């Protein structure tokens, strides 16, 4: 149980910060657009990366940092483009949140965008594969419990974020709130893109 709780708390703390992926999940929840699909993609991707990390792959990533660099530059380009789209949406939006009227992306579009946010983000590899993978080595025969705790944290967080966003919908009936959210998301995307492009 100690290993499970340690894995859960560490995994939860690593994904708690507002990042590009979390901002996308939040927006999907507010729009009530393919929320289950998006939450499943995020949680299952995290679970896969965690299992890869605890299996010892973190050592390979540490030995070949070029793997992270590829994701870093690809992620920076994607986040810059998505941030630009968010700024454009902030200027264009003319009405408050009415999910039935603004849900325009297909399930495929939402899934591919979510996959890009997840797999083009080098921080995902550093957190799940490298960090969690390295910490897991201290648990020996309790490794499965540690991994189970981290995976549980991912599922709980993403489903709480995606489906809990509906509590904020009355706020986003005001067009100004929607503009602020799009602008804030654009700032987050460009900030992370700049950080990725300049990081050593």
C-alpha cells in the first residue's frame, strides 16, 4: 500500500500543473465535445508511458537524449500553431458557451489533436518514463503497486478535469470568459513552446 500511495501521489503531482494537454482537456470538457474519448486517450497514453518507464526503458531514453529532442522541437512547433489558433479564436468568438452550437470538431480531429498534445510533449517522457521510471527502481517486488498508483492518478485526474469542467459552464455563458480562456490557453501554448525551443 505504501508503494501504491507513493506512486499515486507522485504521479498526481506531476500532471497537476496547467499545461498544454490539461488546457485542451479542460476546453473539451467545457464544450462537452468528445470528453470521454479525450480523457481515455490521455489516461491510456500516460499508463502506457508509465509502464514503459518502470520496465527499464528510462535508461534507454537517458542514454539517447535525441529521442527527447525530436519530441521537443516537434512539440514546440505544434504548440506555437495551436497557440496562434487560440489567439485567433479569442478575437473571433462572438457568443458565450453553448455546447450544442460550438461543438464542431469530429471525433477524429479531437483524437488526433489530443494525441499530438500527449506524444509531442517531451515533458511527458521526462515525467513518466524518466522520472517515474527512475523512482520505481527503489520498490523492487512492489513495482507493480507503484506503477498501479501512478496509473490510477492519471485516470482520476483526467476524468475529474474533463467531466468536472461542466461545473464551470455557467461562467462561460459570458462571451468575455470564453475570450479570456482562449487568450490564456494561447499564452500557455506559446510559453511552453518557447521553453521547449530554448531549453538545453
